């Protein structure tokens, strides 16, 4: 049985109040759908959802984002893999 390994690009979202939120996306995400592009092109009133069914969700207003920081490229965790396979 072949084990499919997904690599993730991590991001740190720095908010105006000093909070830092970690999120990630598939490393192969097309540029026009990436977190960076979605934040850059968003209207000031847009709200982003970050998270998953396992860890919960955070709702971040675009107006609260100070900047994005790219993190490491990491292998998808076993919990994330299970969630992806069940469609979450």
C-alpha cells in the first residue's frame, strides 16, 4: 500500500494585537489560491477561516492582520491526514 505524503507550507499570521496564528496549506496550492494571495487580494471587510475539525476554527478579519510570515515546509501530521481522507 502506497503512503501518500503531503507537504505543507506553514504560515504565521501576525495580528495587530500581537497574537500570532499558525496555519498551513498544501505546498502544491496554486499561487492564485494561496493564503498569501487570498489575504493580499481581500477586501478590508473580509474574514478568513483558519483551522480544521480536529483543532477547531479561528475567524480572522482582514483588518486585524498586520502581516504574514512564511514558515517551514513540513510533512502533514497523521491527524491532518485522517481529516483530509474523511473529507474535512
